[in-house]
C-alpha cells in the first residue's frame, strides 16, 4: 500500500524531532551535569531551546534570549546545504575544490592508507626534494604513486622542520599530529612527545585515512600570543539572498593554551577573542567544560602576551580575500573558515566547516542581534 503523503510528512517530522531531542540530550549529558544551575533555571532554558551550558556561556535573560542562536536552532541549521556538507567535511575533497586558488592553501602531499603514502600526481603538491631525483622508490599505479609511509616522512623531515598529519574526517582539532625529527639523535617528536624510530614507525602504522600536509609558519602576532599552537581565525560567512553575495557575520581569534596544545580548539581549552570590525581583539574567553567554568583574560594566562587590544595586521585585506573564497561556491551558504594568518594580510586556509559551532562566537556577541544573520536563518526555517 502506498504511504499517504500527509502521514509520511507527519512521520518524518516526528522522526526528525526525535533525532533532534536525542542530540540535545547527548549535549545535556555531556556538559550539563557539570553546570551548577537550578532545575527551575534548566527548565527555563530548555523551553527556549537552550541546553544547560548556555547558562554558563551566555548572559541570557528574558530581554535578550531571542538574540542568541539557541541550541535547537543551531541543530536545525546543521542541515543547510546538507548535500554539499560531505564534500566540505572531507579535507581531501575540500582541498581539491579550492585548488584553483593555490595561494591560499598549504601544500598537500598525500594520503596515508594501508601503510602507504599515496600521491595522486600531478594533482597534489610535491616537496622540492621529490621534484628532483630521489632515492625513494615509488610503486606507480598509473596516476597514483605509493611510498612507504615512514620512508617518505623520514626523508621529508630530513629536509623540512615539521610535517602535519591530520585525519581526512575530523572535528574539534582531534587527531592532528605535528611531527618533527632530530637528525643528530635520530629521534622523532609527535606533538612534543619524544619517540624512538621504532616507536615512530609504530605510531605511523596506526594511522589510516590521514593527510600529510605542509607545516605553516604563523604570523608574528599569533606566534607571540601562544607559540605552541597554530592560532587560527574562525570567520563565519553567510549568504545574503537579497544581494546574492556572501558577508562576514562574525570572526574570532582562536588561541592555543597549555590545555589545548598543539591545537587552538576552544572546546579543548583554547581561548577565543572576538575580532572587531577594524581587526582589534577583545579580551579572551576560555571554556573549561570538564570543570564547568569560563575564564576571561586580557593577557594570555600561560604566556602573559597581550590579547585585548591586539590588532590583526591588514585585517581589511584578509576580509576581502575571505569573501572572495566564500563567493566561489554559493552551495556553501554558511561556512566557518579556519584560516591561519601568515603575515601582513596573508593567510592559509586550514579547513572549512559548513556545520561550524557558534559557542566560541556567541560568548562574545549573540549572532541573531545582526539583522542579516537573523534573516539568513529565517530564510532556512531554522528560527
């Protein structure tokens, strides 16, 4: 018997609501239990679509609750451009998608899979030593060259300071490794941890579906903030359907800490500072989720470097370049761009996140206070 259209709509609508409820319950169990808040306040938050950690992160009351993108609204927005999300979430395909603008991309050398580093030559970048005659022997499978993972990386580290290994699929900075080699002692370093050659080989053997990418030297101002992490900017762009072009809705400077190193990820203890229109940083916010605590800093708690009032060199140029990237693919109407400043108005695109979270942004300013952002979410039936 054919399914009645109305019944199908009701069924799938209920199914979506159950899925949404399950995700919110997961968040509540993960973070809410550490929050010291009364049951009455929790119920108040739940009725307005917020989970309990929102009480810690945001200054919400009856007068401004509508200005914040709630947890429920954030979850509804995850399905925007859903067909294109897998393309952007895959770090290999997203890199190839923007290969027409290589000046914004770090070099991508190959894919680690089944104990081999595979290079789709000439699509991927080759380091200088491999462009010349090399002692490495490749298994040539047509357009794909395959090298032993350790042999290739060991040769690379003989020539370069560091190599970044990151999963094809990954979020929140998890599973990212910065590898180095001390040629004098023939010892290796992974995220600051010393390893013998045997230990390093064993470590590499445990990796699968990992990308080998260039280590980017960051700009002086981010290096001074915290030198033990690559301190990226998270820039949120949205599509304006009236003008048919993207706009920047919010931006934060992410700063690593002893809690988050070697990444700057906010949910792992990194610091978030809002970027104002003229490129000046606000004071920094650090969320220690396991302790149920938010801390605010004018200066970095680990390095003592000034955060509040620091200026991003040539921020106006960077804004124009980000909008240029955002305009290339309208299929991604909402993107969180993770970019690493490298100099005066220059940067490298580390990754793009079509399902980017908003906590590290809204802890500074509620998103829906901007009429253009509210109109965007309303256009997609998320409010």
